[in-house]
């Protein structure tokens, strides 16, 4: 070797050492893996004097190598060139993890000609942590362009880069694990503050999207009444129609497999996975590998659903870390699912109970359940059935205790408004200064004591029925506002300038003579006609005595069941006393008397001694079933009859006789007077004296 050649080689070695030293320093100062690889490539080309070069890494999903850095190569060619592992010199180097020097590509059978100008090729594997992740390839347009020294140099560069890559990857992995743990701690803290399942899921998905760029996510739960079918309960970044298509059976697809096995499933690329059903038909970019992670949601060890996410695939190690994170998050979410299921069960029980109660309510307030066979009561039933399903105002007239509210409720629950509220207001029981607020509501601060907004009965009854009981006691100055509200179908709360539209039906009731109140100027005539579109008159109990046995039997059954008593019969003499009694309190008084009798009765039959003393001692007791002798004996012993026994006995018998004679003669006074053998004027006088209104 000549001195000149020796000096030239020495200079070349020095130059290479300087480049390697520079490369070593530069490698340690690079900020990213891509920057490192590009620096490696530039220095490798400079050191080997290659015409062109490239660095290729294994694709995350496919069995191919992809370009991550290249120099001197046409960009279109890079896009159109696919290097399969094991094919060509490059693919073989990756597969065998051994470098390859080809100084004449025409003599290399494994070489795949991509470019016509390439004559020599030098390829070394890029090995990180004993795992080949890619290759560095040098190309030249001259034969015998590369030497063994170039090969060793390229291996040195590759090893140096590999060490740095290993450190970088380890750092990234550690940072990612720390990030995952921090995120998990954040989840466990934040989710404790969230009550609703959907809110909890949304919180998880938004944080995963911010930290790990997930594309979409979904929570799949079993359908309500299906043991084998699941559907999307809630989702992140999914459209309603996409969610509606997300239905799965146990064992079907990835979701179904997770439920069946109870184990997580992660797939690197859904486009290469035959078990991925793509039921929701989501539009995705097929050029981006999309990983799918699905983990089971378990409640007390039993799979109750699946939580799944989609994101761009970043590598097997990352995929496993993401699966582990999602599995831990799933354990936290499972508590929310458990709470949701418990709430749903309680809600379903409440709905079922509500349905049964409404069914019972409709049954209780059906016209068939208004007890009575009296002719006048039958007329009431028929009228209720006729006008129930209308929007017309109804005025119910009758004495206290006759069952006006029962009829009002029957009107409501037999109408199309039955699913809406029935709101009752007793106009006589609320102080005059509070009644307006009770009916129409008020705004906060409208008057002293109005600490907050309050909805009035009109607004609460919206869509349903408002029952105004004791309407005759409504203050005169409030009647005008009530009339206006009924006419205009809108109300104005006290202290508000905004009117509220309402859709209600008005049913009112009173035991007063409204016609007299109108004459006395105490009730507005225009309001009366607005309320009295249809009038229903409920007869007092004394005018429907034939209904007393039916009512008594009903109340005995009701209170015996309520108080766990065995009472189921009523003595004939008790029934006669009841039928003879005047019942100023009407059905309500009868009900109270029966309730008392049931509580006092120790056997199965109600006797006279179980009745209230006021009823027995009224002097109106019946005669027929007690026996005339016993009855007279009873009247003689009553202290209150002392000095008037004749009047009490004869007067009652005379009243009873005239009443029954009138009924027998169909209320014809002329025929009755002839039937009794007394003068018509005498009959008229007796009827007035005994207040007989038959």
C-alpha cells in the first residue's frame, strides 16, 4: 500500500470517527424517535456515500415494513412500494435479524428490483431489546459501492441508535404507566361525585379522549326483559341511529364473546378481525389501524354488560396497557351499573305498583262501585257515565256526607284525563287571605312570608281535573278571578306579570243553595252559569233508605278487613234502626257508625249495643223486626221520653204510617187520604208537622 493510499484511508477513518462522535452526541440530544431515525439516516448516507437510503419499521398491524424516513427516493414510489417481511433483501434481513451486503443486485436472487438505477444495496437490522423493529437500507447506483467496513459502520450506528431508542421507549412506557395510574386515581376520585350512570360514563370517555385520543366508546347492557340480548345503553361519539343498530347476543361477535367468557378482548385492527361484526356500520378511515378493547362489567361476579372503546392502534405493549386500564375503570363503573340496575328495579317496581294502584283507583271510582240501587242514585250513575268523558264543567249539589267528592273522582277517573292529576281544594277550609295563593300560586317576595315560588292548584292540576269543594264558601272578591281563569284558560300567580296557560276541567260542589246566595249578592251569577254546565244532585241518605243495607254491608267488609275483624253480619233489628234513623250526616255518618260497630264487635254480627248511643236513643228506631212490644218497652225506658212517652210512641207510629201509605199510593195525596180514611187537609197538616217530604 502506498503512503498516499494509507494517508487517504487514515483520513477517511478519522472522518468517520468524527462523524460517529457527532452522531453519538446528536443521538443523545434528539427529542423524538422520528428525529433520531432521520438523523441516523442522514449520517449513514454520508458515511457510506450511498446514493439513497431508507429506514423502515414493522407496521403495527400488518406483516409489512413501512417507510418512516427516506432520502433520494421518489415519494410516489415510497407510497406504492410494499415490503413484506421475508420478501426481498430488506424483508429477509428483518426476518433473519442478520445484515446483508449486496454489491451486485443482478447476482442476488432475493433482490426485488424496485428501481432500475440501483446496483448495490447494504441492509442492517434495527434491533431494540433483542427484538427487530425495522431495517436501515443503503442504496447505490454503482456496483461494489459498499465494503465490509461500511457494513460494520452501519451496524455501529444501528446499535447506537437502538440503545437510544430503547431508552426513549422505556421512558415513554414509564411515563405512560404513570399517566395511566394518575388517570385511574382521577377517575376513582371524580366518579364518586357522579350519581347517574350516563354521567359517569361520559366523564370516563371524555377523559380517555383527552388523554389517549380514543375515537369512540360504548356501554352495552342486557335488554330489560331479555336474558340473551344486549344493546347499547349509552355511548361516546356515536350517532343515535348507529347506537340503535348496536344489538348483540351472548357469544356473538367480540361483545358477545366478552359476555360469554367474562374476559377482556383486545384486537389490534378491526379491519383484519373476522369476529368484529361492525353492527353499527360506523364510517371509518381504513388507512388507520383501529384497535378495539372490550372489557366485561361484572356485578357480584356475574357479567352484566360490556364497556368498549376504539382508538388508533399504537402497538401491542400500549394495547395491553390500555386494556389493563380499561379493566380497572370497568371495575369502578360496575358499581355505577349496580346502582343503576338497583334503581331501575326499584323504578320498575314503583311503576308496576303505580299501575296496580291506578287500576285499583279506576276500579274504586268506577260508576259500578258507587253503591246504591235507589232510583235517584241510578239516575246519578247514568248521568255520571254520560258526562264523565267531556271537558264541560260539572256542579255537584248535595248535603254534607252524601259523597260529592266520590262522584267528582268518578267523573275524573272515567274520563280521558284519568292519567293526569286530580287536585281537590276545599274552599271553606282555607283562610280567605290564603285561598288566592292556594289556587293560583305566587312568586317569591309577592307578600310577607312568600319565601319561594309556589305553584297553585290550577297549575298542579294542568291536564287533569280541579275539584272545588264547598264552592259556595268562596269569597266574593275571588270569584271574579276564578271566572276569568276559567274563561281564558290561563292564570296569573300573585306577584307575577306573566300569565300561564292551563288545560283543566272544573268540577265544583256545594251543600248550599247557590240560587239564594245569588239573590243575596253573595255569589256571582255569571260564575254560577260557568260552573253549572251540567248539574248533578245527590240525594240525602234519608231519601234512599233502601240503599242502607247495601252501604252497611260494604262498610262492614271494608273495616273488618282493615282492622282484622271477623265481622260479616248485621242483626235485623240493627238494620231496622238504621233504616229508620234520619242520618243528618248522611253516608259519612253511616260509615262512621259502622266503623265504630266493627271495632266494638267481638263476634261476627253487629248488635244494637255496638251502635252509637246517639243513634239508638234518637227515638227514630224501627219497629217491624224489633217487635212492637219490645220497641214500646225500649221507648218507655228512655230517660229523654219522660213526660212525653205518648207523643214519642204515637208520633213515630203516625209518621211511619203516613210515610208508608204515601209510598204505597205512589205519593198521591188524594188517594192516600182516602186510603187512611182521613181528611186531605189533615194529611197535609200531618205531613208538615212531621216534615214528611215523600
